[in-house]
C-alpha cells in the first residue's frame, strides 16, 4: 500500500480540500437530526449513513473528512443514558467510519491520499443551545480543559491524522483546548468562528490566533462556520500572526437561529472565493454547514486547476 504522507507535510506541498457539512448530507438522505446529539446520534443508530456521507465528499474531491464527533461528548451521551465505555466506543467509531469511507473511495478509483480529521466541537455544541456562537459560558479555563481532555484522549487513541478543534468562539476555550492537546501524540488545527475581525465572544483575532503560534501540536489555524465574507481578512490575519498554514471552511452564508432550529437568509458561498483565500495563506479549504458536495467539487476543481 502507498504510504499516506503526514498532513503537515502535505500542507507544505500545497492546498488540500476539506469536506462540507456532514449534517446537510445526512438530512438530504432523510435523517432527522433535530435532537441534542445532532449527527452524533447516528453513530449509535445508523453508522452506515455516516460512512456514505463521508464517501460522497471524498468522491466529490475532498482530501480530508471531518468526523461526526463534533457534538459527540461523554457528557452528552450520558444524558441519553449511554455510559462512558459505550460513549468512548462511539467516539472511536467516528474515526473508523471516516477511514472506511476513505478506503471505499480508493477502491472506487480515487488515487490521491486521503486524511481523517477527528472533530472536537466547543463546549457550547454539547449544550445544543447555540452558545458555540457566543462563548463566555461562565466556566474557567481549567474547567473547560477538564471537559475537553477526556474526549480528546479518546479521539487521539483512534488514530486520526489530525484533531479538528473547531468552531471555537472565544480565547478562553482556545486556551483550554491548546492545553488539552499537548502530549496526545496527534497534531491539531484550531479554528474559530468569528464575527468580522473578532471572535464571536469579541476578542481581536490577532490575539486569538497568537495563542497557537508557538504550540507545536498545532499545524494549522483559521476559521470555520462563519460567513464566507468574513474569511478573507481572517485568513490574512492568521497567516501573518502565526506563520502556520491556514484552515478556512465557512458555512453557506445563511444564519442559524437557535430558537427556531432553522437557517435564515441566503447562501453567499461561491467557489470563486477560494482563490483569494489560497493566495492569502489558506491551505485547508472547504465548507461547513449547508455546503454540500457540489460546492466541494467546485472548490477542488478551482484549486487543482491552479496547481
């Protein structure tokens, strides 16, 4: 078998394509994700659906799949009567399903290397009340680290290529996550959700990105689940402050209403935007919520045409 290069090495060679929103793929296949576990519920109930969703993105041109563990936490599973050991098995399963999808894609003719990023969403994702877009939960950095570390340890044990510390709304949580990934033996990326030139909690992005600049475990920094229009400035700031490759995967441009559990507004994501992100330093480029395989295919075509 061909050895897959480490993700950090691949990023040094040029841009890679991330997948798009997992939830919209699952919802389009007819699955109801309206409860607090969101797509993580299917880890226990319909794991084959998650594999198919990952496969769709690999076949569309994604190089990296982000696992279904964003909203999967030991505490969240416990609230559903799922014990610690079974919850840990489900977290490990999220990585295995993405690996299975990669193997199937290559069996179906995809010749390029494929990687798996184990998603670790913020504390607010477990609350399922939209607070990942606000931050400031009233917890200390130590309390947030204690929440994140056990899950990250389990995910790291599953052998992903990278840990995706994603949709982080504020610097307190970023600090906790950066402490939690030390000495796990798996690299990580750190991506904030932002509003303009600040985190969702209001801290300047330059200060937020600087937290990761000297953390050896972090191989990329950037933004996700923000509006496409907010990516350009954030990518430039991340590259300037850290000197690391930048990750950029905004949502469709629509806005999530946590009260109605619905998306509002219009989509503004266009594949034509990604050339500017690449030129500013983005090396992992894809989409988040409401960005599907067709858009990922367009991103892949845009980036590979310029290679």
